[in-house]
């Protein structure tokens, strides 16, 4: 998605959160969770499914989308509970995302699986650090997108 479209989506989400109550999105207790569930989690799932199927071109696309989505969330909610979201995301997911990029470029399933597990574990570290240990992310076991084929397209 072009940056201008992502910005439009980010603004729309922020406006919806603002209209939900008189407080800013950063102060809305559910805002970060809503953003993560609506935007980050589907990208995490699709990335995992694409990698599992060794669809490297689609995995590269989803990885780029996931990075952009993390950036959008950090822009919409720069702080949560007085903690800087961009710093937390950078310290927890930057290296796993870089490792995923290397695995995708190498088209290496074992490397991808290890990097994806690292990303997933990093998400859970972040959740625990924000006092949300009940939010436990795991690699997808089934697709929640029944209308999408994650296998490598036939040539």
C-alpha cells in the first residue's frame, strides 16, 4: 500500500478512536489493542502462512506490509502508558524482521521458521512488558483467510 494510502488508513483509525470518546487515542485504553488486532495480527498471520508454503514473493510482500503497519501504529500511538511505542517496537521486532528478510531472500525454510518464531516470541515479550501477559501470539496453525491461497503460484 502506498504511504499516502497507509496515512489515510491511519488517519481514519485515529478519527474513529477520537470519535469514540473525548480522549485522544493515546489515552484510550483499548486503542493500541484495536490497532494491533485489526492491522498487525493479520499481517503476522499472513506472513507465517506464506513462509510455511515457501511463497517467498508473497512473504516478502507481507513482511514489507508488516513493517509499514508497525510504523503506522507507532505514528498513531507514539506513547502508551507513558512508554514510547516506537522505541519498544524497535527494540523488540527490528532484529526478527531483519532476520525474516534474510530468510526470505535466501528462500530458506528453516531460517524462516526460526526467524518467525523469534518474531512471535518478541511480540510476546512486548505484551508482557506492557502488562498484557494474557496476549500470547503463536504461529498460525490454520488459515483465517479461507479465500486466499498462500501456496506459491503456478507458473
